[in-house]
C-alpha cells in the first residue's frame, strides 16, 4: 500500500497518520454498514413490490406518454420513502431546481414562506427573492420570514411560534448545513419540529430539503410528518449512476401541483420523456444505500483526521451523523485552496486541474470547488467546496467508494503538509 500511495503522491508520513486514525473507527464503520444493510433491504423490497421488470428500462421520447418505467420508478420512490406520491424526473436539473418547483407550485400570491432554521443555502436566496432576482417568489407576491437558530444550533421554538401567522402557508426545513457551520438536523429533530409547527397550524405544508441526507438513517423526514421531501439525483439517491435529475416525494395534492409546475397545468406527470435514462435511475437508486455508506465513512474519517490536527470540524469525530457532508474550518483561504487541490489531485477525472476560487451564479462571493467527477456537479462523487469568506471552511462530501474517499482525504492532508500548513 505504501508503494501505490507513493505513486499517487501520498507520502509515508501522511499514510501512517491516516492509518493511525483508522484504528479507532472500526465500531463506527460497523454501525454505518448496519444502516446500509437495512436501507438496501428497504429499496429491494420497494422494487419487488412494484414488480420492476426489464421493460421498465426502456426509454421514451417526445411527450413521453405511457412511460411505464418512469411511472413505476416514481412508485418505487414513494413506497421507499413512505409517501403518497413522487415526482422523479430527469427534467429536474438540480436540487435547487427541485426546491424551486416545490415552493413555487405550493405557494400563491399573498402566502408566506417560513424558514425556522435560519438562512437557507445560498442558491435559494435567488429563488426566494432575498437576493433580488427575476421570477423569484417575492416578485410573485410571496412574503418570507426566517427564524434564526439558537447559539447551540437548536431550534428557537418560542420565536417560531411567534413567526407563524395566518399567512404562513409553507415551512421549509433545510436538513443539511449548507455553507453554515452548524449541525445537520437529525430526522428525529425534524420530526419534533414538524409536530410543533403542526400543533400551531395543522394545515401548513412542511417541506424538507433532504439533500445529502438520504439513506444516512433508517428513516427519512417523510416518515416523521414532512408533507414533501426534496432532493437531487446526483447526490445520494442517484448512487453515482444517475446523470441528472431530482425528486419530490410527498402528499398527492402537493406532488400534483409540483408536476403541473414542472410541465404545464393540465399535463402534469403524463408528459416528460425518460429518454434512455431509466436503467441508470433504477440501478443508481438500488446502489445508493451502499454508496452513501462509503461517503459516510469518508466523512467520519475526515472529521477524525482534521480534528486530531487541531481544526474545528462539524460534526466532530464522535458525534452521530445525519448527512454525508463534513465541514472543516481551515482558517485561511490558502488552506482552503490546498485542501481542494488535494481532493482534485485524487480524482479519476481532471486530476491534473488546479481548482481556484471564482465567481459562481447564485453565490455572493467567490467559491472554490474541487470535483473530478464522471458526472458534472455530482457531489455524491468525491468533492469539496466552500465560499472564500471567514471562517474559511471547506465542505467535503462523497466518494463512490470508501477507498476513494480515504484517498481523497489523505491527498488533501498531503497538500496541506507540503505547504507547511499542518504538522503531523
């Protein structure tokens, strides 16, 4: 192993440091495998009960009428996530698009959107309109308010109670941390928050941004009261095989409106060709529990490596995990660049490229991103990114296999070590 790692550019000192960290992680990894085994059985059962067969992999073109494979895949998602219906389409371009569909479909002029978890992910600010944008919710007469989290990252229940009013139509709950140094919420915490909100206003729609959280636990937010859960297929549920797409699972009434917003009123889920993508979407979903487990192991490893080096990490090396993202507060732009350069150097694609900070649509500062992925933007594959702003935190996620995730972390450490930014 020392020889092959050396050929990849990882020194014996860095490899030895990583192996010393791994010695204490056997029990954590066994628990991750147990969750993956349960979720693998859950996905298998959903596919069997929906009687998936070879004809489901045939694609459709044009309008996409009578696409049995597409329709059955949506039933598989709904059954697996415990919802009445699902919208799973390659026409949904990304997670932000899926969220925009769910919000704009279920909010009307005069309604109010509430975020009880503070500011949402950067790209949603344009969708909502807190960053002025054409076609935002605010432009169409939807108001917005948010309740900041407590200093310890928990919900401010009294402030949430005060914020809910007669105009509150939809509550959006972002499960993952986004570009914030806060804990990710557990499914249990989300369930408690939803129960609290529903007690105050039973008819409010509770939507959970489930990105990066699918199959990390044996239950999903849809199992604890969420009316909609939303995610991207180039994250966990695509298993690294889905080349594009997103999903919205939830109540039939909500999903019907989402389908009308995605296509057109009156058309809904009847249209939308699957082209030749059905096999990849099915097979990716089938593999996703195992792929997610590998990414989780990588995140746990990263937390322990960088915590031992004295960096602040969220979650820390021993805390329970509720998504695949590992935040590391590096303290400088130079360290962020070195970390991301290491992740890029460990990639199977574009390993020779040097990532640098640059302006990206939807972000209010330069962002650095490292990803040598088979599918552009696929953050279930090995990747790291972060906005170049204090406290200079980088967000690591993915790895289609645990061993690739491990290599990426070792290479990130190698780059920091070479630049004299860490001592081991």
